[in-house]
C-alpha cells in the first residue's frame, strides 16, 4: 500500500492544474488557519530541504511526470503510522495553494497503516 | 437575549482600496463571499492579481515618506480617532464580523471588537512614549539611535478574527510610520471593508491599501515583492516557510505566527475545593470551543493530573455539553459556525482519524445540523477525545471545537507531555500553588503561558511563538521594532584628527 494515494476527484483537479500551471508538487502543511492540509504548488516553487521527506511520487493518469508529495520530517514522525489520501472538497482558502481560485480545496484523509 | 438581524450594510461588491479610493480589479474578476452561517453568498469581492498589487505598492510608496515624517502626535491622534469611530460603531462591526466568519456575536461584542479598539489606542500611546537612545562612547563621541519606519510593508491576514487580526498588524505598522498593503483572507474579505467604510477618511491616501484575492494570485505577488520592506503573516507552516523563502530572495525580514497545539494543564489542587476557582478552571477547559476552536492558541490538549482526573473530566464533559449552539447572531449562542466548508471537512477528517487511532469520544464527534436556514451552514459539535499524546489528534492543529484529553502524574510528566509537540505558541496552567505555576510556566516551551486564565489577549502582553509557531511578538510595544529600522548616528564632537593619515 502506498503512503499517499489520490482520489479520482483529486486526480481530475491535478490534471486540470497541471494543464494550466505545468508540473506540480505538494507539501503538507501543519499549524493553524489553512494548515493541516496539503499545499499544491508549481514544482520547485517551494524549496524542500534536509528537514523534509519525500513521501510519494504520485502517478496521475494524464499527467506526464510524477507529482512529488513532501512533508516536514518532524511532522512525518508523528504521521508515519497513517496512510494518506489526497481528496478535494468545495472550499475557499488555502495559503498560496493553486486550487483555491477554482473554489476547491485539497484535503487529506487518513487511515491507519495496515 | 437579543437576536440581531442579518446585516444589511454590505455593499453588493467590494473592489480594491488603493491610494484612498476604490479601484476595479485589473483582471476584471470577482469572487463570491458566502456567510458560513447559512452558506449563502452576501457580497462579491475583487479578485486581485499581480498588477493590482503593483498599483497598491505604487500608492504605498507614494505615501510612505510623508506618513513616516508625520509627527508621532499626529499619527497617534489618527489611531485614536480610528478607535473612536470603532467604539461608536461597535455593534455593527461585531455583527459584520460574526456574519462573515460565523462566530457568535457575544464574542465579537465582548472580545474581538473591544480588543481591536483598545489595540489602536495602545499603539497610539506606545508610539508617543517610544524613545530612541544615546550611548556616550567617550567624552567626544556619542552614538544616537533613532527609530525609523521600514517604509512599505505587506500584511497577510487570517480569517479567524478578520478585524482583530488585521488590527494586530495594522496598528503597530501605522503607528511606526509605515505605509501598508494588506491582503485580507479570501474567506473573510468583507468585514475589513466595512471597517474601512468607517475610518477611510481618517488616513492620508495611500497609507493603507487593501488588495483582495486568493493567496496564489494576490498574496504571492505581495509576499515575494522586492518593493515591500517586510512581510507579516499569520497562518500555517508551509506558507510560512514559503514566505521566508521569498523574503530570502530579497533579504527582507518577516514576522510569522503559524499556530500551535496548546496544552491546558490542570493540577490536582484545582479540585481541592468546590468554589469559584474550580468553576473558573472548568470554564478554562471549555475555552477549546471559543471561536469554534478556530484560534491559533486553541487549548486543544487538556492534561489533567491523575488524582482528580475522573472527577474533573466528568465535570468538564458536563460543562462542554452545556455549550449552546445556535444562530451566531443570537447573543445566547456560545458556539457558531466554522468559517468555511473546507474547514468543516478538515475537522470531520480529524474526527475520523481520531476514532481510528482509538481515541474515545466523550461527547460530540459529529457535524451538527441546527435546522432551518442554518442547515446550509458549517456547524460541528464540541468534541472531547480521550487518548494518548502520540495520537494525531493530540499533535495537529485541527482548528475546530475539538479537545484531546490525557492524564499526567506530576509536574515533570506534565511538562514533558506539554513540550512533546512541534509547536510552542500558547499554554495554560491551572493550580492553586503559585510555586508549581511558576515552575510549570517557565518550563513549558511556549511564548505565552496563561496562568489560572486562558484566551485573554490584552494589549501590552507579548504574543508569539516558540519552535515552529513562528517569529516575532505581537500585541506589545516590542512589535513596533518589528516595523522599524534602527538608524545610528555616530557623532564625534572632537576637532582633533585621529593621526592615521
């Protein structure tokens, strides 16, 4: 079972954003307001470093390159017993995440690792 | 009780406020602004993009020099006049913020707006009293230190206290003599414009500019601009890091407030008597539901000492069950609506993983349907989980009315659990023993430790984070220096050369 998977609705949105913005990446946020939610950026917009861990390179049908999903390693220490699914819901705010103007918001759903 | 009518003072559309007047968005787009009370749209707001931000920066740069040279007496007078206008319109401001954010009007009437008013008055006073310094290096040499404004600053405001959080950033920045380009949260852009309708004539054109829009379209060009001398942001860690990355490209300072997972610690002696103090402590527990839990310092982890654990927790559950949910504009309502649908969905996802991890639901645990026209709104039952600090509901900011409870053995154990978190913004300590209170308060790695109180936000008490909770201290005169440069004049009063050349 992969660490991160994507719902069909989220895959649709990723394809759409890929068409408009080019290659994409995710970084899972922590903290308040729009936090505890995945942020979607043009690939390379957010500089990952030694404090981050690459959880998955998501293969999305219709997207030519893998979409990397990152999280800070300190946060992953607290999450690693769970598996994550990127979903999408109607919504509004999202920091600088790309999907907000569409009236949509990426959301993480979690389940315990088998 | 009073039940206010839905506010009718909104304009049907809000443009950007740039250079002292409303300006249509360059791209021509607008987005709908729904109230979380019913889910219905009540106004539409300009969708800002980079050209709008540039125009606002032009206006701010045009105004900054004159504003920075305006006497502190005059700047303070303007801030006090803003406070006076807000005082005169307290009720309508409170209703506006409640309608846009979903929070109970009892909170906006008693806390959000009165605190914002006092905040302007505080910084009006603080800037009058601020002094530079001089150092007498030797008999002929003096180092003078002057406070100078940074110039033009960018501010990105969160949605949980739309007017108060804007005030926390605006009051010190304006007092210090800066011109501002401010982006409200895309969830709650309208109430700041209602506020502006009351005070816009008090400020010189260009000193305050408001560009609405989404983070990616309007916030990013503001945060990454080489034309802002500083960026202030309240939000979450990934965007905070991204703003620091942008700032590093231009070598600009930032202040960040990024949230927490605040422990609220109840020692055994809290229950030593059945008295007012115990009653106050139980209210302190229940503070997790203030503002529907949408507070960066939500006391979302309750640590209860083992000796009184069962009794205190049972009383806390009863207190939580007594929280009155209802229409946010009803003054009897204690908990209103979550601010947006995605916020609601995120909270529900945490209620799900909390259960999966084995946390026990002591009360609540579901979305609430309040019936009638509120059925379209975003309501959640106040929820108490019982579990272990390693669970995700103990480690992540849910930003909903959800508290996770665990026990501790002694002071060391309490401090260990309290500090077992990535964050360090707020904490609460409840005890009748001031020695214990002092030891716990000093040992907890958080910027604010409420001691025998919680969720008080008076001006003149510094507020900010340790660890991943951010950089800077708001709410205090020290915030002035986050909006100022230090100019040193090093002056020689000697007529004699050094003799090197």
